[in-house]
């Protein structure tokens, strides 16, 4: 590879790393407009070991809007990032995921780990998620009783929930 090709490859890797971080942030803050910007129009998803698969940006976003409500704070932490830039417009990556979900209504706490498999496509100079899915390594679910009440400090999640209640949505 020439020096220019190597620099371009490193810039692509950093852009993909940034895109994946944006996806995780938008998912946890329920920024569905920002999340939409992460996906190619023809994105394919396969969440939960393939049990929840959707084709197309609107179908994937519709699922995420229903699944990731303000009543369920979450944290999706990615680590590593084995990014393989295949050519000037295609790449793939494996990411280690550690996630926490707190379902306030049912008093359930989920902690898990998974491996994300993600394919990326570069369109009009921007990297986008072409396909995304994960396979679980483990999932731990804890039912919370009266003694283990969920308490939340000042968080972005609570601010969004309060704003939603004030607006009546």
C-alpha cells in the first residue's frame, strides 16, 4: 500500500469507530433522528441471536423505537473493534458489547454480553451501517423486589422522561 492508501485506510477506520460510537450513544439517549443517520437506507438488522430481524431503515427504527422506550434506561458499551476495511466502500467489524437494561415497570434488570457483527458501506463519502446484529455470550436477568427499588440520579434519561411527561406524549 502507498502512504496515501494507508492514511485513507486509517481515516476510514476512525470514521467507522466514530459511527459505531454514535450508534451506541443515540440508542441509549433515544435520539432516533441521530440513529437514523447511522443507517443505510437498505440496512438489515438481526438482534437477539436473529430472533428480531428487520429490513430497511424505517423497519429497524420502528423496532428500536418500540423496544427502547424511555421506561427502560440502558447502557450499551462497546469494546475492541476488529475493523476490516475490505475496499474503498465496504468494511466489517466485530465489537464486544456489554449492556445493561433496567425495565422500570416490570422491575427487571438485565446485564449481558454479546458480539456485534456489523457491515458498513461508504456512500457519498460517509460510512453507514449496512447490516448489524449480535449474538449473545450471556444474559443475566434479575427480578427486583421492593427491597431493591430502582433509584436513578440526575441523568439524560430522566431529563428526557420528564420532558415527555410535561409535553403529554
